[in-house]
């Protein structure tokens, strides 16, 4: 079931558009729960791997570290990411599009020996400049409408170290984490 409504408001003389979507596409561990994403800022999406409680990819304190925003609502600018295509065939990147955005998720400070996720250059010419930026995506093993990010450099999946608030995200998780792109049209 998908129900999507749009509402507009004028706040302080500025027009604000808000989209409310109800969806029954559960994350792998949350079968039967309904997510209620509310998208109001940025140009991207909040990527949730869990909806009860919420587990979101987050540029902690506006970056550079990518951490788990666990248990809060998906309404912070630090949760705002866009899946961008780096090559016409397989390579994607997650670009931070929240406040002061423009960087992509990759290896910690571009260190090819550190699989902790942090923000860095998105690259150019069809490939990520930084280690760990290039990813593939897919939906096998995920609920309908959910998908995973697989890091090319680490041959592992993007996911948190633990289901706790502030837990570091890594690019080399051995198991898939399926994400729902909250706010997607």
C-alpha cells in the first residue's frame, strides 16, 4: 500500500512543500511495521535500514563521520543523501546533500586501509576519486522497494557496527543491509 500526499505551507514568508508517504515496504528485520517518512529538506533521501526503531545513514554532526542515527525520526539534514551514478553501468556513490553537503561516502579520510565510512571527494570522470566511494546497488534479498550498497574497494556492504545511536558505519560488512530511500518520489 502506498499513500502519498503533498501539502504546502507558508512559514515566515517562505513557501515550504512537504510530502508525506505511507508505505508498507518493511526492512528485513521489521516485517509488518509501517514506515511513515516525512521529507522536507534537501534534495536527496534519508536511507533507513530499520523502521522500528529508525536506523538511518547519518553524516554525524554534519560529517565527516558516517554514523547510525538510531531511534530518532528521519527529519534531520544530516540524514540527507542522494544516490548518484558514477558510471553508466555499475558504479554509484552516496552523496551527502544535507547542510554543507557535496561530499560522498568513502574510506575514512581516503585511507585505503580504513573501512570506516566518512565523507570525502565524490570524484569525476565516471569514477570516485577517493577509496571506497565506488559502490554497486541491488535488491536481491531485500523487501520490495528496498536495496543495498556494495562497496567495490572493500567487497563488502555499507552498514553500521551496531544497532545503537552513534555507531560507526563501515564499508566492509559481510552481510547485506537493505535500505528504503525515504522521500523518494
